[in-house]
C-alpha cells in the first residue's frame, strides 16, 4: 500500500468516537470536531464483480459483488488502544467512518463520508519509521464489516453545496442501493447479491452468472 504524507493527507478516521480529536476551530466542519477524528496515513478498500468471463455469458449483472477487507493506517494515538482491545476481545466496533475533507471557502469541509457498520478488526500491526530525524509510529488495521455507506457531497466553483450522491451495500441482506441528488444518479435501485469481506460479515445470498 502506498503511504500518504502526514501533512498532505485529507482523510480522517472516526473509530466509534473514541479518538482525542485533531481538528478544532471555527474553520473546521463541526462534523469532524464532534466525531473526534484522527488523521489517516493510508487507506485501501476495494470491490470486484465475480462473473463467468466467457464471451457468451452476457448477463454481466448476474455476477456477485465481492469485497476485500478494509485496510487503514493511522497515528498511534488514543484510538490505537481502543482498536487493539477490540481486536484481542473480538469485540464489534459499531461504526468506523472515513472522512475526506477539503478546504472550501477557507473552511475544512467534509466532501465524502464512508461509514462502515458492525466492524471486526481482523489484523492489528504496529509500524515505526524513522527518516531524516522524524519518528513516525503508526497502527495498521484491517477489518470486515456488515454495511458500507458512501456519501459524496458536491459543490460548485463558488463553494455552494449542490447536493449528494450515495450508495449503500449491505452484506447480511445481500443488497446494494444507490441514490443521487448532486453530481448524477438518482432513485434507489436494489441489485444482485453480494459477498462480504473475507472472514465473514453476515450471510451472503447466492448469485448467478458464476
């Protein structure tokens, strides 16, 4: 996984509001302040559609969506011990949220929110890097989840809000829904069954086209 420099990352993590919080002030979106977010150093999440690759298999939509466990790296701060305790005890973290924030009209504003529900930490690693006199201690976790909600906010060139687009994937129910009111999309459309991140995350429904 590629690393994102600390001073340039615009991603933040909320581990069930267990952080100490790194952002304050009137120029910060209050969503980030209330969530007590910590800065993210690196983040990886992915999906693939499992289908029969044969050219005569034209029913592409019949394939199942398969998700990989989420990997995220953050500084060794207050939330590190919370993540470690949940890992050792195999305890569910009710909510893990990744925020993307950009400076809009001089204010650090949330432009994307990715919320994971019913999460279990699958691995917990500590990393220490010393380079050019700087010492960086971080935690890397991977986790599975039951549901993923992704909401992207849109703004015009003057910084005025133009609405949101959103998607929700639920593995126990085997459904994916999308809705829009910003940069595209619209309506709510259930699609084919899905497979949870490796290691569990609900009981996936069966699919076709495999």
